[in-house]
């Protein structure tokens, strides 16, 4: 035994852990050829990148190709919420100068567009559930604040279980109540968690603004975040659009599939949502826009003339060659697991981003983004053998830029995603409870040989 007195077990990797870690690595080594031998669909995707069918849904559809005589033909990407084209939904509420997130959330949950009266009733219901349990902010959010707001969100969600007398009731009325309550509270959990962290860790002034019951979700995020609670209509409308575009993306994205898997066990709403949050936190999923922002900061530091295509191209070549930025060889925000020709969310977003960049005096930065958007696919194709002919920019490419122009801290980028996606998770949880029935349990094949037990003295 070693004397570990005075050492913090929560922050130190001991010599013993280092030795045990080496054992983990040494004895965990599956031959990659076995995945081909047993036709394993790694990542639940086939060799062409097509997702393995694991379920059915009526909530959202992602379309990136058509089938002609059995051949997959790429097409401009389309996203449908309950059968409605996302582009037409956005055109609908923006042309009438309305906020759209609450309307889209209603559509995802209930399968129909709301009437004016239904939407008003739903918004009033969300406002009713803005109320947090007594002393929740003081006892839960203010104590032991995390540097990662996704962990703060997950802790808040799991703690809500303790305040809910019907926490384990999976009847649809109760699950719907829990989901609407969480949709209403996610902005507070996220923003208050950020304010607490910045106060206790960075010494900044602490202010907690209550949401305005007359405001939309996007307006309340800006109201609660900013010291003076002020914002422009354009700022709120573009944040609202970001929420709409992130509200759902079919049942196959990692966090939503996680929700289906966990819900299929019959567990409570809070556990299912916390599991989805854990999935979304991963940099390969919800954290991608942070990597885009960090990459662009690096590009701006190293490219002197942002309008010079050749200089930009040269630096992108360095990134792909693992000579620049994080040495991973990736141009973040370019390419998508599903979309090929275009990501409809990114296409919609881009036009509004240009408006905001002009209002914020960020024209030069926007021009740099357009340059990278144009050149990155060419650079990637020149360096890699591609399974597809087209590479497009995705929604993460511009979302971080928008959040930065709105003055949102990077700590809230992924929580903003969660504030939007909780609408989709809620709809999918209810769908799984009503239509699923069986626990989701795929197969894993064991590929290690059986061995005889070795007595202790002979090891």
C-alpha cells in the first residue's frame, strides 16, 4: 500500500493508475480486419456511409439522396419536421415577422401546426413552467458550479427527479408535463449555470435575471445572459432561427438515438434526457461549432490577407496535412455524415448570417468564412480519397460565428444546441413510449478465444 494522505484523488493520476492504464491498452486490441470479416456496421453505418435502419419515426426526416434503379443519387439536402419542409416553415414565420421555435416545438410534439389559439396556450404553458423549485438556484446551481455547462445541465436535470413526486410515472400525460417543463427550464439551467461559474471561478459580478413570461425562448436567453437584459430584434430573431434549425434531426443522430435506447428500458424522463445530454456534449456531436470557432481564430491569426484565396488555400492545406491548428487534419464545419450536396440548415442560416454580420460590422470575417466554404471542399478532395463526390458546409460552420456575434460565450454554444434539441428529444421519447415496445438491444460479437482459468500461484 502507498501513503496517499494529503493527495487529492479527484485530480491526480497516480503511478498505479498509469500502470493499470497500460494494462487496459495492452489487452484491448480488436483486429480492424475482423470488422470486415463479420460485416460489422461500425458506427451503425455501411461502407457507403448510409445509416443502418434501426427504427421508424414520424417526427423528422433527413433526405440527402434519391433512389433511381437501385442507385443512390445525391440531391440537395432536405429536412422535414413532421412532413413539413424546414425551408417552408422558416419562410412562414419569418415572412410574418414571428418567432418560430415555440411553433416548431408544438409541431414536433403534437404532429400538427398550431392554430393561433393553440400556440398562445402552449406559450402560456411554457411560461407557467419557468418557475423553479424553491431555492433550486441557490442549492443546486450555485453550489459546486462546473466549468462545463453541459455537466451543469445534466446535474440540474437529474436533480429535478428529487423534486418530482411523479418522477417514475411514464404515462403520456405525465411524461408530456415533464418534457414541457424541461423545455421551459433548459435556458435557465444553462444561463444561470454559466453566471454562477463566471462569478465563483472568474470573479465576475453575479446577476440572475428571471425570464419574462411575454418573451420567446430566444428573447429570454438574451435577457437572462446580458447584464442590462437588452437586445435587438434582429439578434433575437437569428437566435430563434438557430433554435429552430437545431430542434430535431431525425431519430438517427447520436443524442436522439441515445434517448430512444434509454427510453426503451422504461426509465424516467430525467434519466433519458441526461443520457442525451451526455451524448450531445461530445465534440463529434454537439461541440462541433466550438471547434469551428477555434479553427477560424487560428486561421485569422495566421492568414494575413483574408481575401487572398491562395493564401487561405495554402493554410487550409496545412490544416489538412496536420501541420496547423490542432494537427487532426480536419477542416471543421465541412462535410456531414448524411448530407452530400448541401445541408439545408446551413443554407437557410447563411442568408441570415450575412444580415447579422453587416449589422455587427463583421463583413471581413464573413468574407473569410465564404472563402473557406468555397475552398475547403477542393482542398479536402485533393488530399483524400472520397466515397462521395460532393462535400458541403454544415450548420456548425456558421452557427459558432453567429453565437460569437451575439456575444454568447463559448461555454454556452453546446447548451444552446441542447436548449433547441430538447424539443426533438421530447417528441422522440413520447414516440418511443407509444410505438416502441421493446428494449433496444443490438448484438456485439465476442472475438476473443476461450481460455482456461489459471490459479493464482501459476500466474
